[in-house]
């Protein structure tokens, strides 16, 4: 089973709870579209002004509130990095590594001059594979190509210990549907992909580029057919297959696994295989595909992986497919953004340490913790009041809730980067290869050892949040704790509607259709009675079917099964945070719960704040990309799909049966 981290979105952010009487509502009236009817299209009403004021620029396939905050954080981080990049530092220091990596990323003139020379050694090594017997060692040593992925993570059945895990890989388009679907749009993408592969082989000096492109498509399609779908990948039990090394050897005999792991530099006696059919198919390919075709596929993976780090022509050829064809973008992100992204990716916690020192006051951490505790109490109340759950299962659920670890802002211990070698005399690509090896060694260093409970899976500057089932922890990096998620000058209605729902969202992940299969210690153990689990499944089925009915584009529907976990988390986050808001001291003190500020009651402001979190514009191409590959529903439907399931929204906005968004009470989702 791949590392399962349940995030708020495909990004990351920072927040705090306010303890004094607020001065503003936090609602930016310019974000609204008052020509729309809230009861008919709440997303347009709440976010239409924001959408009009923040049109898509050529750089973006989607731009929303998350992206806007992310851009602000990126600019802050860029300022920190540029200060280092402009100076000389002691060799081996973190400052030297950050500055030199940034400068390497910015130096396109040097990369244009070097051409494809930086990757020739790796490509030559592939060409020198002369027999199938050499494949096991070559794949173990390879950093740039493979038919599967290996990583170290907690054992799903023994969450206190780390084991080796295997996961399906080997097809560049990522989603198997791109290789198998026959609709017009997907067929065009596949044809454009083949043309892209052919052009890239030509740029790298390979002969028979057209034939090689067809070989890549055929072999990747073979792997994709055997791969699990995104829905199948969501089943923790199905994707956990622990076995001994001898059992693996019998399962996939085409690989000498002792040779493979020796080349990888590890010793082990057991591991978990994620997707058995895919790995078996990969093994068969190593035996029955020609050696030349295998080397063509491996060479393509090296080319693909290097395409962003070589010449401008190669980079733009890659962008023309992935940026323009696949996502509808018109131009790439500015070089400085890409450079900051590389530094964040290679020295993320070192940058994060600088970020929190300048932009995250220590008192914010304490205030955020208080808000989390309020949400934790609210979820406990809701669990206690569930009519469909037995006392036995409630006790287990409350036990898990109370055992959750809460991480806010930044790690207690910062990561050591002393072994990462950043050498400005070497090529950009070579430095990135060493960074990848550094990350691999870091991961492998945990193999067979106890899980490090202090480890973070996001950097502090990230605009996001996550729940990790194997450690039963929720994490809110410093980067997300800002407007539109948190506003220190705004009242509780706003902050509970925004960051409060984010907190409730991550907590609810511990009890969604995947998280509920892990106990308080993070072990994949059933803690449900048979009757309660059946009742839970029936209720989540209502959610799945509701989203299946949503048409996200002409003839294209949302995938309710794929997005189920995130939709459950949104639903729970709304329910839990609204209750917490109603129970807090400020709400209790209000004599008139219908008191309006800026023309809206507290309850109305709660839902407006929630909707504004998901404000955004998106290109038609990106809608299709995200529907295929993103477990989060599109922003519009995280509002218009989620709110009609919340009773308090109907009361706050006087939504009647005449509204097109109205869902009859007996048909609404009711889970946590």
C-alpha cells in the first residue's frame, strides 16, 4: 500500500484561533456575486466576485484561493532564498546549499550550453545492459528508471515499525485511463503523447524515434492494464500484501530479488507488495519483451525524468505536452518559481526553518492548538450522539479521537542536511541526482527501525494540511494559517467556517472509508461491530451516489467512489466545525443568533467563509485531468455538492424545496 496521506487539497497552508472580541466579519464583499441567487448556486454567489477579479493567466490551468496563498508564500520564500543566493557562504553549510541550488536552477544559459551531456552517462549505462541476468542488478541500482517503486514506511499491521513497501509504476501518464479510455478527448491526448515521445527521442539523438515512441506506448499500456484503478488503490486491505523474500521470489521469479535488494543497498526478510497483478506483469515483461524494447522504455523514463532540468528546448517540448495539451496552460511558470520549487523539494525543512522564524509567530501555535482542541471536543459530541452506532463502536471511535497526535506549524526537531552534497561546479542534473539519492538513503535508513513519530510529511511553508492513518496524526503546517483560512482580525463565524472546517476535515479523515480501517495506534485493525460497519457503508454509499450524479463537464461525471474519502472529510468538517462554533463562548454570548454584520448572520458568514476557501477558476482540460486523477472533488462541488447535505446550511440561507440545490431531508448524507 502506497503511503496514504489524506490532504485538504493538492497543495498546503497556516492558522490560529482568536481569543479576543473580533473587529471584522472577515467576509470580503468583493468576493461575492450578488447577481446570483445563493439558494440556486451558492458557489457562484459566494465566489463569483473572486472569480471575476482573479482570471486565469497563461501560466495556470487552475487558480484558486489555495494558489493565491501559495503564491504569496512562494514570494516570501523566494525573498529568503535570494538573500542567500546573492552571497558567499561556508562550504557545506545549509546556506551554501540553498543558495547554490537556487543559482543552478536559475542558470538556463549554462544548461543550454551543456545540452544532453549531463544524462549521457545514464543513457549509456542502459545501452550497456547485455543480458536479462543483468536486469535485476541494474533495476536495483537505478535512480531514474523502473517498472515499480520501493519505499520505506510504517507496516500497516504493525504501525510502530517500518518495512519496505512496493507500489505500481512505469507508465508516464500516471492514470491508467489515459491508456485505455476510448473517448475523443483521451484518444487525442494519447496521440499527442506518442508525438511528444517521438520528438523527445529525436532531441536526445536516438534513431528510429517514431518506432521507439510506439514501443513506449505499447509497453506502458501493458503495465497500465495490469495496474489498479484509483478506486482500487483506495482499499487499504487489498493493497497490503506482506510476504517473505522467498514468497516474493516465487511470486515474481523473473527478478532475482536478492540481487535486486543488494544493489539497492538493503537487507530484508519481508516486505509488503502493493499491487500484485501489476508487479507480476512487470516481471513477465522482463522475461518476454525484447531487451532492446526494455532498454527503450528505460531510456524514455530517464529522458522524461530529466526533461525539466536540461535545455530550454527540451523543457518547452515537455511543457507543450504536459502543460498545454494535458492541462490547457498557455505558458510555463516563471523560472524563479520553478527554482524555488526545486529548493523547497530538496532542502524543504531547511527553508521551512527560515520561513517560520520570519513569518510564524510562536503565539500562533498555541492559539491554533486551542482551536484544534475545540474541534476535537465537538467531534466527540457528535460521535456520542450518533443514533446508528453502538456503544461498543462509539467507545473505540472516541478512543481513537482522543489518541490523535496534533502537529502545528513546524517540527520539534529539524532535519539534518549535512550529507547532501550541492556542488556548483557540477551540472544541475547531477546535483539533482545526488539530491534524489540523498532522499532515497534517508528513506532507506528507516528500514527495519521503529517509526519516527516526530517526522513530518509536509514542510512548514506548505499551504495544506494532512491526516496520516498509520500514526493517527493531524498536521497543519505554518503555511496554511493565513487568510482565507484564518484571519486574526475576523470573528469566530469566519474562522470556524474556514480553518475550523479544515481542522474538522483532517480529523474526519480518521473516520472516513479508509481511515476507519485503522485503530488508535495506526494499525489496520477492524474496531467496528459488523452491524455498525454495515450501517456506515450504507451511509457512505449515499455520499458516493450523490457525487456520481454531478456532471463536471458535458457528458463527464464526478467519480463518487474515487473522491469518497475527501467528500466524507468535507462533510464531517462542516458538521463538526459548525457545532464547535455554536458551542464556543462568543456564540453562546450572542443574545441574538440572527444578528447581522455586513448584511449576514453569523451562520451565513460561516458558510460564506467555507465557500471562499474553494474559490477558483479552472480550464476545461484541467477539469478532465483532475476528474481522472485527483481524489478531491473540484472546488465548485466541494461547495455545491457538499452544502446541500448540511441541515444548518438550509436554516442559515432559508433554502426551500423550490431551490435547484435542495435535497430532501431523508435523502441527505448523514455520517459523522
